[in-house]
C-alpha cells in the first residue's frame, strides 16, 4: 500500500476486507478451500486490523460494517450487532444491515434498543425498511406495550402472512378487546398457516379465557387433523402448547414428551419442553432433558452446546442450598474471570445467578457485569434502572443518579421508568434544587400518562411532603382513595398488576380460590407471571373476570388498597391517618392476618400493650410461626417491658406445644430463645438454640444467634467460630454474620479484624445502629477514641436503642460510654 495514496488505517482496512472477501470466495467455491484453523486465523487477523481502524477513525461507517461482518463470522453476535448498529447510525441504511441488527436485538429480548433503531430508520429513510424489520419492530413494540407503534409497524409489514395477522390479534387482546373481530383474526391465522403453532395456541388460549373450554378442545381436535405430519415433532408440540393453554397439564406433559421422544436431534422440541417446565417451576425436571442434548449422541454445534450448559448451570443455581454452592455455579459461568473476557451470554447468565445474592462482593460483581453489558449496549432500561439502584444501595450516589438519568432517557414516556426514577430520586441523601426540579418534571410526565394511579398519587404526595406541605400530601392520598372507591374491582386489580403492587392481593385471592375449590382461578393465580407475558394485564383481568366480581375477592382488592395507602401515610409521617387506615384495613380485609400491619404500627410508636392485645387475638387464626415473628417484632420494636416479654414467652411456649410440622416449630423455638435473650436468660437461650439445631442443623438464624451468645463465654468461643463458619458457608458473608464475627473478634482481643468485618457490614447496610455501635467498641479497643466517638454518634443518629441489644452487649456499651466520658475533651 503506497503511503502517499493511503493512510495506515486505509491500508489496514483494505487488508482486512480483502481477507473477508477471500473467505467469501472460498465459501462460494470460487477459491481454494481453507482449513478450519486457516479460516479462524484469517478472521481473527481481519477483526484485529479493523478494531485498530475503528479506534483510530470512529466515524468511518464502512469500517464498522466490515468489523461487524467479521465478528458475525466469528460467532460474536453481540459485538457484531454493536458494530453494525454503529454503521447504521453513521448512515448505512441498507436493508441487509437493518435486518441483521433488528433481528438480533429482538431475538435477544433487547426491545428498547430495537425500537430505538427502528425509530431512527423511520425518521430518516422509512422507504428502505424491509417488511421483515417492520414485523420484528411490531413484536418489540407489542412486548413494550407500545400499542400504536405495534399496529403502525404491523401495517408496514402487511402481506407478511400469518405473522402480521397474529400481531394484530395480540395487540387487540392486550388492549382488552375480546370480540368477534379478534376471534376472526386468530382463526384466519390458523387457516393461513396450519403449521404455525403460535396461531393455534393463541386461538385456544382466547377461548379458554372466555371459559369456552369445550370449543377450545374442538379446536385442538381440529389442529390434530390439519397440522402436517412432518416434521414429526410439529403436531405433538403444537398440541402440547394448546393443552398448556387450557391448563390440562397432564396432556401437555404427554404431548411435550411425544414431540421429541428423548431424541437428541429434536433440539427445538426438547428446548420447548424445557421452557414449559420452567414456566411450571419444575426446574428439577429440566436437567434430564438438557442432559439428553449434551449426551454422546448429541448433534449440537459448539455454540449450541455452550448455550445448553449455560442454561443447565443457571437452573442448577436455583436449586442450591448454600452460598458456597452458589459460588461454584457462578465460577462455572466464568464469574471469577474479568468481565471483559466473558461472552455476552455468559455475562447474562452470571447476572441471573449473582442477582440472587445480596452479599456486597456479589453486588459489586453484578455492577461490573451490568457496566460491561452497558458498554456492549446489551442492556435494556430495566437493567439500567437496576444498575442505578445497586449504586444507590452501595452509597455511590453520583453514579446512581447518573444512571437514573440515563435510564429515563432510554425509556421515554413509559410509566414504570418514570416512577422508578422518582423513587430513586427520593432516596438520594441530599435534595438539591436541581434534583427537585428533575423530580417534579418526571412526576408531571407520570401524571400526564396515568393521572389516577397509586404511584402517581404517592409520588405527588412525597414531593409535597419534601416541600413541607404535609397536609396537602395527606389530602392527595385521600383523593386517590376516594377515586379508587368508584372503580370496579377488575380495574383496580389491573392497576395493581401494572404497578407491581399485587403480590399480597394475589396470595389472598389464591387462598380464597383454594377455599372455594375454584381450581381454574387458583391455577391462574399460580401462573400469573406467564399469563402476564402472554396476554398482558388486561388479559389476566379478563381471565379472572368472573372471579374478581365475587364479593369476597372484591373486598380483598379494595382492602389491599387501604393497606397500601396506610403505609404511604406512615411514610409521610401522618400518624393519625395511618392508624385510621390500618384500623379500617383490619376491619374490612378478609385476610386472617389483616391486623398485623396495625399491630406493627402501634408497636413502633411505643403502644406495645395495644399491639400485644391484637396479636393475642390472632392465635389460632394464622400460622403459629407467623404469629411468633409478630410477637418478637412487637417486643423488639417497642421495646416491651420485662413483664410484657415474660407474657410473650408464655404465649410462645403455648404455641410451640401446639405446633406440628418442623416448618412451624423451628421459628417458634427461635422466637422463644430470642425472648430469653431479651430477658437476660442466657443459659435458657443457649439450650433452646441447641435443641433447634438438633432438628434443623442448617438454620442460619439459629447458628448466628447461638454464636453471638457463645462469643461472650471464653471457653466456648471456638464453638462459636465453628457455628459462624458454617453459617457463612450456607448464606455467604451476610452483614449480620459479619457483625457477629466482629463481636467474636472483639471478645478474642482482635479488634482490628473486627473493624474490617464491621466496615464490610456497614458498607452493605450503612445506617444499621447496632453495627455502628459495635464499630465504636472495636475502635475503643484499639484506643482510637475519636473514631469510636464518631461511630457512636452515627449509631445514635441511626436510632440506637440500648434495650434492643443483649445484656452482654449492654455491658460493652457501659464500658464504651465510660471510656468516652473519661477521654472527653
């Protein structure tokens, strides 16, 4: 390459593209064949050259395109998509490029990014958009609940066969339409393409939602007649999906098994069976099927095999019983390697596993993974919000706020991100004028989208409270409550689902369905997550419509709104209104434990006797373990007097005598030991914990609490260390376990180790008063008086209560207090 004619970058670009062209020629049989090693070497060199070119000249469109093509041939699809997307943004709107980028983003579930690309194309060169890209965009818009965009793009893809018909039907269903036109569209799809499983599934599901199961079975029979016999898996697989839709899981199991017959060549059918089992939460049954795909007869390619191993590891991680086992699964996925070296699928698998842990080092790993995925543009708005929340949880406020802003920009005017943005802003330690302005803007946008929602009302009320306008904040929540009273139960429930506020209501509805022997409603509640994915909130409400109209369920839903408003009043500091709301909830709810929120609220305000009276009334009405936890919370929160604690101890022993199953007996035993500690009855607590561990040797709470007591007994400190080691092996270095180990180290005259553990614990839970108190003791033992004083001041600011710690810890406090007074300046 003559230097006067081309720059070094130009030469490298030509060298790389010539190599890629040579590969294409060999693939077409127009050049001598290459060995696999030669092909790989040529691709690696091309990618290396092009990486240097795009680094030096980031605005060179063709270099990004060529690098994307090289990555694609190397099987690095996420990196390929990133480079091709950059080329597209720099002006390459070729249909081929559009298809490659959008298809990969939609297949990877990166719908927000896919829509951003499509919006770019629509704004510049809409006439160049292929119908396939428009259809993929319609799928992404549908999953994002962007109904207008879904219909517009689907119209652009008109003539794209059954896919367009199905998308139009799905949009109508998601909007709550259930009339003859929707049925016509779905039936048309099965006529257009009887070999398409999705159309049959949707047709059967729609009939099932209308309680027309006899007709649904007739459609399944029709499918069995008209679906082609080849390929062999198609008919049984389609029937399996239909049987699942009408909740005939026995027939679904049989049909899924028939679709593949444990033949490792039937990869798609086996993976559909696995996905079905995951939806049914039968993850243990997935492993034998995945092992079929990985067996000696497997026909999987290298990448497919890696994908199956990754999925198996993820599923195994769901079944582990200890933190050490979780760590082993994470290591298999490359969790001990630098994030830059991991593939995008491996990073996403690591994310699924590390998210299960709240341990600080795992949180840090989750942050690293999300940041790396962000660099690769392989995360959506939800991931970005999680990253903001994780930064917030670790006290990194600047990074947190920057990511909240970025998430809001990425998500547009979707209500969920706007609400999350406001919640994140409210958690910031300093409410600056700039922050308040951004919050108000987000709240106004949220109110414009859903003026009557709970999250809008709560955000507005919190903003008013920040401004010192508490009376107006209370009035706003009362206005919301009055507005909800006029709505049908189905509409209220749909709003709860949309705002992720329905968990408790769902558990009560499921319980009522079980009591009423309404098997269909009970199963629908159990499958709520998959139903939401299939048919959206409107579809779920439609499925449960007749059940939601029953007086009992209507009462549950309306009472749950009152409870949530009561919690909002408590947050706003409106004590009178909160108490009134909790009292009303206790009166109107059908839940047997409806008075627990009121009892907890009273205990936190020192009204322990009133709270205990409420708890006593729950005996025989709720599980004994739940009641035991309620009693303990009341005594600790008050705190209660020794007389009240003795009374609770008596009640707990009565509950323990009546408890049958181990799942009920263990929490009661722990509660009895906790009350004994509260009363200073150390030996009684020790014996109770030892009894508990004989029947439940891996109970982390019992291991930790017993270790705490034994740490103050010199001759039993080795035993305490063994108990703690086992607890950390099971649960990981949780802050509570680090705190107990720190106390043991203080008692072993190793305060520097205690400081290290406590700083880790406080890093995870910054405002835990007891952790800060223990840190003050550790600094005192190191003769660091000022640091001890600072830590104790922070503990007091966090609400340290001497009555909330054990008598042994109270002795440490007196030692600390005396030392600080003696060294006062």
